[in-house]
C-alpha cells in the first residue's frame, strides 16, 4: 500500500491500532455509484428545478422521473411520486451479475430484474441504519450527450486564447454525472464497516472530533476500490449524527465557469444557494451548494481529487473552518443549524438519541458536534 496523502493537505496518517479504512476480504467491490432515488409529491416542480440545475430528463411517466447527465450511462437520479418528500436510497454498480449473486448469498436475499426502462438486475439490502441499498448490474446505458466545453484560459505561461474573448453564457451548469452522496448515521462505525465489508469500499479520509481522537473517527470519505484505476476521492461519505438521514449529493460540471455561471442562472430562476463558491479540503472539489424546492441539499462540483487503491487514509480533526481551503464561511443552512423545520427535527433527534443505548451518539459526541459548528 502507498503512504498517506499528508503531502496533499494537512492530514496525518493513522496511529497504531486505528481503523485501517478497508475490509480484508469484502464480499464484492462495487465499481461506482449508479443513481440516487427520492420520493417527491410534485414531479413537475422537481423537473423544473432539475432543468435549471443542469439535468436532462431521460424518462418520465405519471409516477416516475429519471434525470441524467451528459456522460454515457444510466440516470443520476430517479424520483418517484410520493405523498411526502424523502430520500429512498442509493444504488451502486457491480462489475457483473456474478457479484450480485455473491452479494445476494451473503445477505440472504435474491437477485431480481429491474424495470424494463432500466434493464439489468439488482440486489436490495438494508444497511445498519435501515436504509435500502441497491446494487445493480447489466443496466442499459444511455448514449453520451453533447456537453458544455471547457473554456480556453490564459493562465501564466499557458496562453491558450488569442484574438478571442471569454463569454461563458449564464445557462444551466450542465451536469456531467453523479459524483457522491453523504449520509448521516447514528451508528457510524457499524455502518462504515458494513459498507466496507459488503461493497468493498475503502476510506480516503477520516475526520474526528477535536479532543476525541482516541474514541475513533466520526466521519469518513469513502471511494471505490478499482485497483490501479483512478476513482473519485469519495463516492460515499458517512458522518455520525443524532438521526439517520440524507445530507447532500454532488454532481460534476465541466469547470469553474460552468459552475459559477450556472449558479447565476439558478439565482435568476429564484432558487436558493446554501453555501459557495469555494474549494473543499478533503476531495479538493470546487463546490457550490443549493437547496431544491423540497429542501434537499445538492452540490455542483468540479476539479475533484482522483485516487487509486494504493493510498491509505488521511486523518484530520473535524471543524467547520476545515471544510474549505477558500470561500465564504460555511453557512448555518449548510451546517443544518439555521432556524427552521430541519433544525427543529434534528434537535428532537438529539433528545431521542441521547435517551437511547442503541447508537453511538452520546453526550460527549454531542459536545464534539457542537464544537464543530462553532469552530
């Protein structure tokens, strides 16, 4: 294995006895994240935001909406009509149906065919927090679409634009693909180990509450193990919290101009920025976060770190100021502490979690989380 990536930012490596960040003998190794599934009551409203955000509709009927990016492959998001808005779960892509059979055997379930408009087959599992996880194989690929072209830049000695102007249009940012999903769980360590053992994911970075490193990490950025092939710094991120819930999902766009001009388009359409524009530390992405009409947090990103399987996890304290290398301070909306329905629900979850023994969120962890929000 290669060394830790403490030469890339300010992380340290693991101390003796700390979590290795991977399972010794996972059931399978998924290749990528496939899509995310949501339920929403108003498909027309969801589709209007999706178009402004930069998605393309690939399938629509009275009860289902599929949203895709410009890269070849399956949909990025599947929205099913439901009485209330909720996150239904992620789907991950296996190498082939043999992996599905291994996973089904390990989980005591069956491989089932997917609907005809998706093709292929899937195994459904529940993670330790009760979230439905699909692992799919053999799905039909949508052809690539023409996407936004990257701008030509005159930076330093690289003068690539002569006798020409730079005029990026204010238009939807043009989603290329789904990058990752972030989930909060009350059973962080148990849930982390489940994903590593069942799906063969590996940790790129661990975060821990300041002063509590000896109790173990409380967040992990997790990538696919594709051996020597490069993959996103994180496909899944898990964080400890008082409830099991969706945090945000992220979608790649072409470059900073597409991201910024796309943000201006979203503002002009009346949508609400949550936080941005900035550059993250773990993953290095340039980011811009938005709230969709149903309250879900979604991210445009570009210029992400890509790792092979050789790198061992980095370790760093979790702080609000440590979320970005540059950009505005993390907002209360992004941190989930802005006054409103979501923060009130999280407060109720804190009371419930502290009164239960069946989770990892105790009073000391609450102190660590509150310190993060004010750091």
